């Protein structure tokens, strides 16, 4: 005969007696701080620039969404390493700079300037710097 764990038995019996909840439909979560012409949808994980959809790898999407989600806020390189890569800054600033350069290139001339470099600190997203297409 097996060992009984009353707390686990109670947990599983409660879980199985719950009435099933209707499936929730995924809603769009377009970040409101983006400049006109730029849409970052964190639920569908899509980025649209002036009507064209961008293909961004995971880390580029996470970095862009993080910056756009907190506009005008300066994010240090250390904060970005912690938030996006999940590890402390090891002094290698090229990792972040390379990803920022790729994102800017993909955003194109109308939106690339909205990701501003803050010298000696890091980066910020400033939608006022985007140029209308």
C-alpha cells in the first residue's frame, strides 16, 4: 500500500472538483507608449512598423517591448541585462549594443531614432523622436 500525503490528496481532489472555466481568448496587448506607426503587441508577440510586420528574434522582441513599455525612462545596461537576459551585467556592453543596432536597423529610418542612447548609462525609448512616415 502506498504512502498518503493528506495535503497533496486535498489539493488534487480540489483541483479535480472545480468546474471547468471557459477558455479565455487571447486579447491584443499593444503597448500604448509606442509612436504612431509602431505597434508592439506583447500577447501576439508581433511588431508592426508603418503597416509592415517585423520578424524579431526572442531577445530583440523582449528588448524592444521592455523599452517601449517604459517610455522616456533611462534603462542602464545592467538593468537591461537583468531584465532581458536574466543575469547580471558582466561588463560586456557589446551584447546590448549589438541587439539595439539590429532593432534600429529593422525599425527603419522613421522609428530607429526613437531608441536613444544615453551616453555612459544605457538606452531609452522616446516616441517623440520618431519621424512620421
